[in-house]
């Protein structure tokens, strides 16, 4: 059975963190959970510490100042040791119980990375902001235009990777740039990327959603930067 490492970036996720971690701990092939606390100002650090104290699989990385989600994800990936690495948000927008289906193409040996798509044959999906939908489609189109692949949801926060592939990747994006950087660099290495349909329990801004209009503008720069101005050699520490 392949060992599963789960990276959980957190920033002020006091209401939901414990529920998400408890669901992860029920996964059959779980090897470790790496919680990366991005200088939370609520009780998130205390809750994370309690979870780590009760469960040997849980480890914590703590930032003293806020660095943004991408830097949290990158730090978490570097700390993993498993055969499969999954990014799991702590806000309950993505259901950990669907993780076995997310990683199945990697387990079966056909995929290097799997994206959980909110726009394939739909499962449960909360109806929210139309402008976010349009921005996501536009960003996905622009990314596909430069990568020449046909993703339906490049900005999904639910992604799984072969551990050796993602840990060999040189990652340095900030803000919410990770999704676009990792996609461009997977394509440069000609990795096999799969998509699977997932449920999506989206949050409103009142509930703590953090992505905004400036992030959509920054996404254009990330797409251009990592597709046009970053070579394969500068994308990986080791190449086959």
C-alpha cells in the first residue's frame, strides 16, 4: 500500500481544522499529516498542537509571519515523506472522504498528478459567485493555451502528486500562485495529469473565503512567468 502524505495549509481555521484532521486520520493508507500554520491569530495553533499531541501521524510547521497559501503549501510538501502527496484545505470546501478516488489514478500507476475538478460530471457543488466561475474559466483557458493540455479546473485546491515528482520540483510562487506554477512545471516534465470529479462545499466571504480580484490579476503573471520564462532545468532539482 502506497504511503499517503497530506499537507494541510491553515490560516485562522479554528472552526473546522479538527473535523478535517479527524476525517483524514480515518483514511486507510494515511502515513502523515503536515499542518502548516501561516501565523494564525485565532486558536488554530492551539488546536493543531492538541491534534499533534494525540496523534503520532500529525506534525506541525509554524510560520511567525504570514507568508500566504503558496508558501505554506511549498513548505509542507518539502516536509513530506510519503509516496503520494495531497493538498487538503482545512476549510471543509473539499471532503477528505473523497481522497481515495482522488488518488486512485496514482495508485493504479497511470498518473503522476491528479486534479480534483469542480466542473466535470458534477457531484455536490454549492452554487456561489458567478464572477468567480468566469474568472476560473478564463484563467484555466489561458493556462491551457500555454500548456496545451485540456484541464477543466486548473485552480482547484484539491490536487494529488507522486511524492518523488513533487518533491523534486523547484517551487517559489507566492499568494495563490502554486496552482499555476505546479501545472506549468508538470507539463514541462511531460507528466501524466488526470482529473476526477469532486464535490465542492464553497464558502462565502462572510464565512472566511480569502481569494479576491487581485489574485485573478496576479494569476495572469504566474501563467506567463512559469510557462514562458521558466525552463525545465530551472523547474526541477533532479531530472530522469
